[in-house]
């Protein structure tokens, strides 16, 4: 529970949860959204010291159509700016851009089948690895909020 609400965390990483490199610019993970939700927080847990002298930046982009970069966002779910000397065991996180900071109201949701692509846009310049994660609140589906529902 998070503030009295049910939450779900999607944890990234490669095969068997392997950490992803911050050493070069690239897409490092893709989360496929299993149900309609409100993304609360994005995060990145450092598993190997970042020490390249450059501050890594990691963006979480919404991909509306699975496998396609057409209409892909640019940090629209959120952007994390890490530390040039981030130590192993530290978790960096930010609230998503899907919430209005002034009012606290939700300005967007993710739907089942959407994808969130984790992308290193500014590399550390040397080393540093970690595991991306996404914290979200289920937005229970009902005909009033999801016109794409299909009766089974």
C-alpha cells in the first residue's frame, strides 16, 4: 500500500534481473504495461558505482504501440538525473510527469499494451549500472474509463 492505495512495481533488468549499463546512450529496458494504470514514480537502483565524471540522464518514454517508435514520447513518463558519483545501493526516483505537481491531480494514464521504454540519453562516460523500475497504481477498468474493453 502507498498512501492507502494498492500499488504495483515493475522491476527492470535483463536476463535474470541483470543490471543495465549507464556507460552509453541506448534503450536499456522496455516495460510492457499489463493493465490500465496511473504511473506514480520512476526509479533506478544503482548496482555499480557511477564514476565517469558525467551526470547520467535516464528517460522513461511512452510507446503507445508495442514494438513501434512511431509517436514515442521523449521522457513523457519521467526523467531521472542521477549523480556523477552515484554509489551502489542507492535508489534514485522521481514522481512521474503524469501528475500535476501543483494540484496533485492525474493528467494521464497508461493502458494495457502500452510500453514504457527506459533510455539512457546522457551516458556516464565510463561505468555505472543499475536496475530501472516503475511504480504504478491500478486504474480499475470499467466501460466508463476504457472504451477499448472487450467482453470475454
